[in-house]
């Protein structure tokens, strides 16, 4: 069943965190997380060791601005309401984005996020904070990766050797021009010493493949899915050695609009993918870049490459709707089962949340609980983070 988006002016009043049953679908419940911010984007879900479900995201006035910080809300076991969010980062000179939570094998809980100046993603570094008490409190900010242009979005995976695999992408500037995503490539940061040090491993032939999402398939086999900067199809690649090396990304059957996706392996072995069922062939809506509403800033050591050989340009502005859930039963080769979680026009030619201009559903996160329930969080109009809970019997 499909759902049409709310009037933009109605969203703020719903941001109470209260979970309510959906009137049209058995086994579905929704909530809009509380936040003090006008703009809220890029949610990631994770369970803490005590069973608390956490959601982290970034909030402020507009992506790329210096007041963009990381926030965390919690849903305690048995609770019907998300908590008021905690501010987890606060560097007034940086836009702090794309947070994720990782429960390490040694019992520590990590918060990771990116940090950049203005819209200059090619100057970004990755920072972290570590918790020794199961995510109740976090230690000081540390630099995890200081290679300019390094970005993260998807969860860390631990392979059979105990190595930590952090999917990354490298935001590359061209000939001194402001970053626009034309030459971004994928990589994996690998730690073999419990997070003390990290080595960058590039994915071959991966221009345009970003937001790498690694899924273990059993043994040393893994599949990865990617956002596509050129707004064609979701991309995928495979590893047979526990994520140490990967094949070149190739198109999968699902469309992609140059917006984030996320997938997980379900308890029954299927793969659940949440994504926008949209690409550049379905709309002629375009914008210059992600940050074309922000004044230029200094990148500070941004990486650059020559433009020669980089003949394609990233596609921005394709509508970010509908937001859909698809299921694969053949290891990610095909996704024949699909349902829409939210529908609307998905307008994203502006990131302006203050004036309620944006109407996208985007940047989903998905996780499965021990009882089979599927938990999903995503951006709603860049105004709120929306949470959807689906009972296992509601899945396609």
C-alpha cells in the first residue's frame, strides 16, 4: 500500500516521538522524532547492548552550514515514545554529518560522523566518539581518518577474521572547482587492530559509486550495494575474501536517483532494501549541485584530480520519492517483492527546510529486531526524521 505525503506545514506538530499505529496497515506503526532543529537528515538506526534502539542523524538550519551537528534519540525497550534528542557534536566551524553507531566486539560503542567546512565535501574528515558504558555516555572527539574528502554513511561490518570493515567514499574535487560529486569513488577502511588504525582500500572502477553498504552472505562471501552519482541504477559488487578485495560495481535491477540506500540481511536469509524507486529517466528535474544554495567556503586541504578522463557529471535533483522497501530471496540478484512506505512528489531542488520547500523522503536506515520486526528511519521533507515499524507479517 502507498501513502501520500503530508502538507509540509503539518509536520512540525507531529514531531513528538510518540509511536502510533497506522490506521490503514495492520502491523505498521509510525513516529516523527523530536528535534530542536529546522532541518533533520541522514538517520541511522542501531540497537545498543541493553536493547535500546537508537537513531542518530544530523540537524541544524541547512546541510553544509556550521550549525549542523549530530543528534541522538533513544527508544527504550517497551517504550512507546522516542526520547528528546541529545546533541552529540558541536563544532561551530564545521558541518558535521552522516553519523552511524557501531557496537564493537570488545563491548565498546562507537559514534562516527563526518566533518567539513561549508559544502566542501572534498575537505571532509571522519571523527568518532567512543562509549565504555554501552552507549549511555561517550568520550571525547577523536579523528578516525584525516584523509581529506573521506566520507562515511553505512555501518561497520566485522568479517570472519575479526577485521573491521568501514565502507567509505572519497569525495574528489576537479581542477580546483567546488566539489560536485563528479569523480567520487568507493573505498573500504579496514582495521585489523580493533579500531586503533585504519588502512584505505579502494574499490576498482568505482567512479560514481558511493555509500557502499556491505552485507555478509555467509563464510567469506559478501555483497555491497551503492548509491549511483549518475542517477541510473543501484550498483553492486561482491567479495569472496571477507571484504578485503571487491569486484567493480555493476548495475543492479533497482533504480537510483543519486540518493542514499540501505539494506540488511534478514533473519530468514533474504535481503531487505530501502531506497527511492526513481532515477534520471523518470524525471527531468535537475539542480546544479547539492550545495548550490550555500556560499562558497574554503575546503582546507581538499583533494584534487585532473579533469581529463572524467567525462560524466553527477546528476542532482531527481525526485526523492517514493520511498520503497524491496525484498530479495536470491542473494541480491533480483528484488521482485516491493512495497512503498511513503509517496509524494519528492521535490528536492532545494534543501530549504525553514520555508518548507523540500518534500523528499530519503536517506533510509533499516534494522531488524530479535522478534523479526523491521525498524526503518528516514528523512521526511528534510524537516523531520520519520520512524516506521513493520511487524514481520507485514513484509512482502
